C-alpha cells in the first residue's frame, strides 16, 4: 500500500491550490481526480483580490494574469431590458491597470496587494495544473476516483478506483483534504451532513457557451463584462470572441428537456439575429445554496464546494474555497512537519465555516437584488426607478470588506484582544492588524511591497528593531516554530500596522501583536501553533478563543 503525508481529492482550482500550498511548505501530497484533463466548463469567471494575494504567495499570479483578460479591460456591468430592448443603468468597475494606479496613489493599506482578475476556469485550471505537474512534491494522478476511506488513530486508508480499468488502489495518508465538489464523495464517506436552500425565483437555468465576433450586436449597449437582462445573463469571457449566456427558467421543468437547437434557442431568447460562430458547450443547472454541517471529521478536512455551494453572484464560491485550501494546507503541513499541535485541526472549522456562511448569505443578498429589480420591471416600474434601485443596491464584486476584511474572531490559535476592533463592514475594508485579521498591504518608502517580505511560514514583522522581538523569537526556536524575522524601518508603515511587533501566519493573518514582548512568550508560541490555550494578560496574548 502506497503512503503519502496528505491525499488531496479533487484537482479543480481548490484542490490544486491545496497541493501547491502543501508543496510550498515542503510537504508531499498525492492529488487525484476522476477526470483526465482540466475542465471545459467556464464555471467561474473572476478570481478576486484576496485569492490573487494568496496565489501570489504561490508564485502563480503573473501566469494567471497572462492567461486571463488583459489589464486594460474594464469590468463594467450593464443592466437592461435585453439586447433587443434598452439599457437601464451601468455599474462601472475598474480595470486591473486602474486598480493598480489607485493603489499606488493612495498606499494607505486600504487596497489589496493584487487586484482581482477576470479569467474563465477553462483558462485558470491549465495554469495551476502545469505548476502541479512541475512540482516534485506533488504526485498528480488524474483518472483516479475516490471511493471510500477508513480512519484510525495514526492516519487514513483511502480506497481509490482507476477509472479506465476499474483497478482498486489503497493509499495510506496522515490526512485527507476533500476538495471534490458539491457532490463530494469524501463528505459522504465521513458522514458529514449539509444544510441548504434553493431559489424559488430561479427554478433552473440553461447555459450556452459559444464563440462570436458579432460585436455590433453584443455591444449594442456598450462594452461589458456582465450583461444582466433578468431573463438571461451574458458574460464576456475573454474580450475577444468567447461568451457564455445563462438563460433563467420561468417554470420548474422548463429545461428538463434541453433545447434541441441551442443556437436557435439563444437567438430567439435574445430577440436579435446574433451571428454565432460555434456553440462550444451547453448545460442545465439548478441554483442553490449549501453549507456542510462540519468542515472536519477526524483527519479529514473539507474545502471548496465540498464544504459550501453558492450562487455565482459575488463570485464567492471558488474564491472562498481558495481561502479554505490555504488554511487547511498550511495547518496540515505544520502537523506533518511536527511543530503544529492538534489545536490547528480544531481551528480549521472555527475559522473557515463562519467565512463560508457569511459569504453564502452575501451571495444570496446579491441575488435578491437581481430578483427585486426584475420584479420592479414586471410590476411596471419606470426604468429610472429601477436604475435608482440598482445603483443604491450596487456592490456585487465591490464588497471589499467581504473579500479582505473577514476575521478569525473565534479561532483558538489566535491571540485575541479584549478591546473592540474596527467595525465588521461587508462593504468597506478597514485596514487593521487586529489578531485574526488580514494585515494591510502597502509599499515601503523604497518601493518594496511589505507583503513580499513575509516568509512562507510565520513572520515576525518588527518595526522597532531594538531587540524587543528576541523573547518571542527565542520561544519560537525552542518549540520548533519556524518564524522569519523581518525588520521594517518605515514610520508610515508602522502607523498603518498599529503595533511595533506583529506576528503573521503563513496564510497572511495576524496571530499576535504588541508593542513589547508578551508576558509569556512560550505560551503565545504554544497557542499559535495549536498546542495550548493561553490566558490573557496586558502584555499581549489576550483572551482565549
């Protein structure tokens, strides 16, 4: 029986990021997927700013940008009564180049290190897969289906099936990361239930993915990223010739039998003689929301769609999964390498499930804006009134607080503070190094990005440089916790980062901060590596989670 530290089930974006994060920490994994190749389904079309920050750590952000929509293209969203009708209003959203210029002009910590990136999953997966193929610590095994598992005190024995031959293979691992999608076999294998709900106003949808260079028709109301017409949505996938249309069903069984001629169906739906070069793919799907009852069972952790399923509004699904993957992977890596304690596994669900639940509800809120605007139009509201509503309720793909401002307030491996933190606002991100938060990204006086000074493991960012960091560094060394020591002599950055000493985790979340060493440095180290609880004191570690 083969043996590996971690088995990752599912080689979609979430599973591949998990494997790459494990490799970043020097931990081997076997990455399996029942499919032989990458997806041909467009699925996602946006990697948000937080995900791009995490992908930058893995060294893949530049290649993702090269494969995606160019930096000069804006991400405008047009609302209308339909291509054959008239426009209602436009949400003007910036291009990558514009976002980078805004970041450079302000440099106040309120902007992400990386703007979001428009890219289809069809183009994203080959980039990630090439990195997985090249990394010697990742054994990529496509065409291998997960079947079942058994856990014991020392590890997990998984049974896998070679899809082409039916051969059964047993694999021993210390941990399993289930990244195998909404119908997750891993989730079912460990008996984790789920809760969810459908969307009464959207009983089903039919997708047509196609190529067309008929820009006179498609851009008759202006260039767009998303074009919302209530009966249908058009997505510009590459700003060249590839598009996806999702047509919403009117009654529950409308698309049980798909249209015989998708091209004719699409032209009839649009009400215009659109010149279609080729229909690439069609599919039927039913919208819904789901979150797993638990994210962990023993040595098995769920990430991505196996743990939560969301409507595409807000682009929170895969992007939430990227955060899951990084969190699960660095923690299992710490356990494999020997410096992590069992509390790290307990903290995974405490950190990630609230984020999943929050993002699920935000996705539902964005969808409600679509449904309400459609109701207003059907009820005879003037287009001007609908436009006013849509501008008042805008925010989809703009909720900076959702993307950057989530905090791990209930984590047992964070040294929390008793004093009130900044407001938790889903719309606005408030820069802070409050423990549990993502710290602000900014550029130092010499032009260096502070985020680029953070190491692969823990990093103690030291704005004092006078020896105050030594007690915590010594305690970390004594317990085997890898901590890089980065001295930053920049008063402006110190002001934004709020404390002289800030301990940042591998996933770029703050574990502890203070202006002087903690009263019990060893206790702080035990806590952040998941080995013990720490009582609060006025020297730093704060209350127990």
